């Protein structure tokens, strides 16, 4: 029978072929792009997966934690660190564990466990431009959202679960934000047109994202013209001053695309900050 597996949304988003352990095909059941959570259905043959134990209590500052994953697709590794901070944002209900344990590409979606082997969170990503600063979604957040997603799956139709993007242009823009949110700046930059790259060199563009921790696309749809796409997303940045506080902004606007070599490329943007004032939240 299929087993439900949890991972990061940015790991599975727009990936046409999902395989667990290079052997077992997986199907996406549900995703939450804002919290970067995905639920997969996997049919394991041999060996059967071992259910994980979870901690009833959140970790405390300076507790030892261990990140388990496959960095850059290699063999399973375990990285040790401590809980540096328990971080939340005043814009929504997301909570994160900050740790100095190494979270490399390939570790995203892997468990973060305490010294007793109990899951306390799920690794999601690192802070761009900083060493030994990684983040994990807390188990309390994962558990709550997982229950909500499973209930939604039970009440949804097959057509709703298999909803795809309405156009090639919207899919290109969605992939851009997914790639950017995963921290792969070079791959995200390659979604730009030649003209945009000429106007905005990679180093300058990447430097402007130095304090960005998370980017989550919540809506993408066709615009008024064939080459226009409307977007709505959140961007979370580290607050200046070294206090490990975050500030989340809400943005919406449009992208204009152009064709290059038979592919749609992102050329012009008109994005506005629509963040609500703190006193109206």
C-alpha cells in the first residue's frame, strides 16, 4: 500500500518524474508553497520504510540537533549542530528552527532530529551569503499543516488534485519563483531574457538578494496579453542588525515575457509591495 512521505515543496515543484531512493516512483498528493511543504504517495517494495518518532516538545536554544540528508545527491549523511534560534515572523504563523548544522542542496526535505533520534523539524534551506545558518520547519507546524492537507485531499476531486498551470508562460514564471525560493540563484537567473541580463548583471542581482531568506509564490495566472503573467508572492528577509528577526512582505504585479530560441524568457517586471501596515495585521 502507498506510504505518505513529507518533503519540501521546492524539491518536488515542477519535477515531472519523482523517484524516492532512485527506485520507487512517487506521486504528489498536496503542496503548500507558502510553508514549503509537500505530501507524496510512495509505494515501497523492499525494504519497508520505518516510521519516525517525533518529539512532543520543541527544541530549546543550544540543544544539539542533527540534519539527515543526501547533499548534492550523494550518500546519506548526518550533520551535527545546535539550535541557534527559534525564529518566527509577525506576518504569518510560520515558525522555524535556526541551526548551524550544515544544510546543503540535497538535504532539503530531510528530518532534523534531537539527540534521541526524535524528529523536531524538517530542513528547508540556508541563509544565502552566510555560512552555517540553516532553517528547519518545526514539527508542530508540520503536524498541523499535514493534518489539514490530508483532510483537504479526502474532500477534493481527482481533477482538483491534478490541476496544472493554464499556460506555458505561467509555468515558466512559477518555475522561476520555485527555483529562486530553493536558493539556486544561477538557475533562476537563467529564466531571464538576454536583454534583462544585459540590464541587470548577475552579481548585482544576486547581491540584492543577500538578506532574502524565503520566497513563496502563492498565485500565478495569465495576464491581459499573451506574453504577460500576473503573480502574487511573499518575500521574507532578515532584519538588519544581527538580531535574527525576519520581516515578510507581500507583493503582486506582472511579468512580461519574450520568446528566445523557442522558449519564453522573463523580460520586464512591474511588481508592487502591498504589505499591510503592522497595526492592521
